[in-house]
C-alpha cells in the first residue's frame, strides 16, 4: 500500500545524515503547507455538492480528511497527523 511505503521512506530519510534529512523534511513541510493552503481555499470556493461528489473517491476523501476538511457545512476540525519533528523555522 502506498501509505505503508511512504512511512517506510520517511523512516529511511530519518536515517540520513542530519543535514540531508533536514533539507528533505523542510521540502516536505513546505509542500504540505502549500497543499493545505490551496486545498482549503479550493474547498471554500466550491459548492458543497461538488465537495460531496468528490468525496465519493476514496483518495479524495482521505486527502480532505487528512487536512481536516471534512463536512464543510460544519466547522472544520483538525485531523491529527503524525509528521515527525517540526522542521520549519522562521
């Protein structure tokens, strides 16, 4: 399964030299922020019926749930996702 493979790859990245793994995790964190922001804005912009129709696809439903974008007629809730250490610093 893809999720299992991704977890395996994350574990292997953590075994890389710290400087290398920090760069990879910074990249992944940045992509996560970009995707979360874009998907949140997209879901807010489309009709609820379009979101409901898209949720029929298991991959789309998983993604919406992963970003806490469940039923948009109610208050969105955060879905806890273990991503490892926080790596982005400002």
